[in-house]
């Protein structure tokens, strides 16, 4: 499944167009490598997503074949950690 679609279905990012833009801006990495929106996601992949001053790290647990409920969406990934970057003065 495409990265932008997985981010939307898992509800990590609210809209697919926003997920597409975030990927195109180079703010998403899969297994330590910059990822485009069209990159295929599979179970076991580690994602790092940078939102402004916050960095989220998560592990993909499963990739659904069809849309899932909001409750099931949180079971598609495991949050490894969140960090806030310090502003440099």
C-alpha cells in the first residue's frame, strides 16, 4: 500500500493530500531513508515523521486491504516515541 494512503487509513495524518505533501517535502522516512508518497509500506517498517517541531517514530504493525474503523486504526502501528526539537537560538 502507498505510504500516503497508509498514513490516512491509520489516521496518523488526517487527509491524504496532507500526507502526500508531507512526504513530498521530505519529512517522512521509512527505515532511515527519505520516502515519497508512492513508496510501498509493509508490516515491520519503521517510520519517522517530522511535524513542525515534533518528531514521531512508529512501527507499522499491519497494512489493511480496505478502510478500517477508528478503533482498529490505532492497532495498525505502535508509537515508538515522540520528541520535541529544541529551537536553536
